[in-house]
């Protein structure tokens, strides 16, 4: 018997292929031969990959449960013809933030719990996978705190680990980019971010008071969300890749495959 780290139940075995982020988030990355290009910025490894990212980390019940939330997210973010997508009220707004005017999409009628659990599941699964390699996205106390909110439907909490969502504009040349969850710093706050399907997700992992823009724009328990439009080249992650020359190496590898 083994204990599932997510539900804490004893099970005969863990699910053999729990996905770290759902397949639909990187299906547009595949080439004609159903392969995608994989780049590891830590090991500087660049290669082709046949399938997505999986690991043996949680039990079958937890995997099945997380797929429910993954499916809901695919409907409101990706499947524009679905009734669930059309049920979301979307309006364009402008707000002033630190002397900057931001163009935003304001969403209403989101199922808060399902969408929060989708984001948390992606983060928690990747954290568990990284932990096996003696890396982790955050301290164990934050894993337990996020896990408790994730597993307990009676907890309606949008501010302990707030979620901010960005959208890559349709003409962004990096719109098909996928990044597994990683740790970054935003205004001296610990943030876990991941990319997929043209979206970027930030989860603030800190006990400190969150920045004002997070409190204004994050996923709200009332089912609303401000979606921020931002080009990938304007992000700190892109600038770090350029500085390390890794983005240049990746482009050269990709151009060889396109010949």
C-alpha cells in the first residue's frame, strides 16, 4: 500500500500516467508527425517529444477528479462553440494601474471552484513531480495549504493563493508555447507560473499581503476575473532566455526541423 500525497488515502498503487498539465493545453504544439519540440532551460536539453508530460504521483481517484476540472477549463478557455464557453460574460475594460492603462477582458459567471481547482491541480501535480527529483516549487507548508483548499469544497478562499491570468494576443508568435509550472519572483513575492493554450497562469504563494493589482485582478470567489493581455516578449522570462542565448539555440533547432 502507498499513500496518495493529494488525498492522503492508502491505495494499492498510484496512477501510472498522471498528467502535469492537461493534453489540450499543448495540442497545438504538435507537428505533422504528432511530435512537439521540448526544451529544458535547466539542462539546456532540446529534443523532439512524442507525448506530453506525465508522472506517477497521485492515485487514480485524484487523477480522475482532476480531469473534471481540466475539462471545465478547456471549455471556457479553448472550446468556443461549447455552451459553457458561451455562458461566460466577457467585456472589454480599461483600468489605470500605476500610471499605466491596461486593456483587459472582464469575465463573469465562471465556476470559481472548478477553475481554481484546475489551476491548483496543475501546480500541485508539477510540484509533486519535481519533488521526486529533489526539487520543489514551494515549501511543504504551502503544498499542504493549497492541497487543503483544493480538496475541501467547503473552503471558498480566493486570496490565500490568488490566481492571476494573462492571455497572449492572437498575433503573438509564441502563442503555442507551453511551460510547466516554475517558481519566479514578482515584486518580491513567490509566484508559480505555467503557460499553455495561449494563457499564462500566476499563483501567488506567500503569506504576505498581496500587491494591489493582484487583489484587483485575480480570480474572485464570485466567479469574476480580469484577463490581462500581454506579449510573451514583454515578460521577464523571455528576457532571461534571450540573455542566456537559450532562445536562440531553440530557434536554430526548430529551423532545422522545419527544413
